[in-house]
């Protein structure tokens, strides 16, 4: 626990002196509610790796079925194939290229390994979704100080129907998810490392702090945030929100150490590095994803600057001006996207599975006996998990107000960045899978509720046993629900009666 340096008379000139309030009293040190990491480091990694492999196995099971292009696979796998052939999307006379290329490059990796078929363009999604399970388990373990709760978080994400189907289709959002949750996890590690450095150097620090040295985890976070933006622009909200939160974490660490002016110290010691790690590095990572576009002679929109020489900032290289113009066109497209769609949904409905997305429903199918069967692939979140999201957010607010809980702060910032920002443009056409990057944090909110159900480690044994039983029961219910809905997540043949049993609400038809 962080404590203020004791007051003494033999202090060296400029050495850190405990900050005092206006009335001259020493301020109380802030209570550190961040739990220590468990000591089961090797076991935790082994169990998490097994969980990740299990998630990968169920995602790869018959992933190539059906072989048709599903939903927006009509765009991304063909564009990924073009990246393999040309290094950039082909310069058509019409345009459907409205996203940066990194997600399509990842899909292209699967096509390059396995060929241009449904398995090839979906394999990278399965890998990305499984990595997200592992990273969430590790992030939760760090935030809660519990390997058990970390594994529960990873398991719940692995058993979520939306995450499952998103990991079995060649769309971009699963890559956005894994980059965002990985970047946040890196920043949380950076927070803990910086706090430890400041505590270790408090005794010899000056009133203006001291240099913190290299912050590799923050650099990694910046690069991952840049990669998230290079998949879809919605990653920029997470970058902005967590960059600000990282600076507040620095300030809190200096304040706990007793620095008289923690805001000034945090700005002096952390802001220059933050501008590099969380501003310059993301931009460089983003631009790096356009390498093929820069190198191509017929890249879409690349000749715009040459065709329009009389533009502002003529001293900027043509390629950058063309790329800027193309981004302006993309922004206009996204802001004006309001075409009605039968499976669109608004942010409020996402929390309760109000309108999932039908990916595949061929007509006129029969079984061997000639009886009609239904094959239905619905991108549907596991209901017993998703119906807990809204109550979990209410509990999260209580933890923020009553405890100033660090884990709750992380979740709240992620939810604001990944869910709240969709309310800024309510007229835009939106879909339930836009929750992909924030979904791990909704799951984490549920796990924080389960943490309180489980009880503190020092609680009476009976209390802990009962809590563990309730947690196990809930996870078992989620698992059973996932298995029950699995046929409509994978397109298994069902009779009409079996299918109707799984259509709980009219909006699912």
C-alpha cells in the first residue's frame, strides 16, 4: 500500500516532501484498491492457454459451412483477395471500399494459407476471437487479482453466441475486438508497472518526481490502438478515452507518492511520452497499414491529388493529399449511412439482444425423408449472458461511486467509448455486431458482479462456498444456453418446431 514519505528534518534540498493541505495537515493517502496479482503465474498461463485452445476448437468446428458469402463477406474476402494480388483494393469505377485495409489484410492471410474459400477467409476470425478470449482472461485476472475470475471472464466470452458467430465469419469487427482489448490490457500493465516504479523511487524522489524510464507496454498499447483504427475507425474512441485515463493513472500514482503538485508532475513526466506512445505511434501504425496503397500505381483514389492540383496545402505530397481526400469521402459515407436495413438495430436494443442479425436462411430444404428442415444462422448473443449486461452496468455504477473501484473505472471508460459513442449519430444505420469491441468489457462488468457474489478472500468459508456455488451455477446456465442455441448459430438442420423453440422474441425472426 502506498504511503507518504515520513516528515523529517534531515531532508536533502529539493527532496520530496509530503504534500500538505491548505490548513497545513498531511493529506490522507489514497486507499489502493487494486488487488495484488495471484502467485499462480504458471498455472494461470496453462489454464488460460487451454481455454484459448478450447475456444479455437469450437470456432473452427465446421467453420467452412456454408460455403456461401454471408452478409458483408460479399465485400471483405473479395477485397482481401485483391490485396493479395495487387497489394491494394482494385481501383474500380464504383466504390465499396470504406474501411482501412488492416482487417482485410488479416483475412488475406487466411486466404493465402488455405485458398480462396470459406475456410480460408474465416480462419483468421477464429484465431482473433480465440486470442480475445485469452487476453480478456488475463486482463480480468489483473484487474480482480483472481485467476478464477479471469478464467470465468474468458469462458463467458468463449460461450457468447455473438462472439462465437463473429469468430466464424469473414467480417472486420472481430479484429477490432482483439486489438482493442489487447491495447487496454497493455495500458493496465503499464499502469501497474509505473505505479510500482514510483513507489520504489519515492524515498529519493524530488518534489518534481523523477524520470520513469522506458514504458514499453504503453508503446505496445499505442501500436495496438493504431491497428484497431486501421481495422475500423471506431477504434479511435477507445484510443482517445484510454489515453486520457492513462494520464489520470499517472497523476494518481504521483499523488499517492506524496508529490506536492501531482498534476504538474504527471504532465512533465508523462505527457511527452504519452504524445509519442498514444498519438504518434498510433498514427504511424495506422499509416503503415496503407503501405500497399502507397506502393500501388492504381490504388483507389491515389491519383486524386494529381487530378486536382489546385488544392489547399499543395506542399503536402500528392499521395498524402489523395489519402486525406479518400478519408474525407469515407467519413461522408459513414456519417450519411442511413439506408434502412431489415436487420439494423439501435444501441439501446443491443443490451437485450433486441435485433440480432440473420446471416443465412436458405429456403426449400428437406431431410432424407422429405420433411422440411430449417437452417438458420443468427448472430445472436447468448441470452442468459446478455440479459445480465444492463443490471451489471447498474452494479458497476455502484462500485464506481461507493468504492472508486479501479476495475470498474476501466470497464466504464470502455463502455462509454464502445457503446455510448454510438448514440452520437442515432440516424446512422447500425447493427448489433458493432458491439464487438466493447463486448469483452460488458462480460467483464458481469464478472465484477460475480466477484461480489463470490465474496472477498477473507470472508467466512461458508460465505465463499455459497458464493462459489452461485457463480458456478450461473456459468453453467450460460454454457447450457449456448449449447441450446448452437444449432441456430451454426446452421444445423432443425424441424420447424425445434427452430421456433429457439426464437424467443418476434424481433429474432
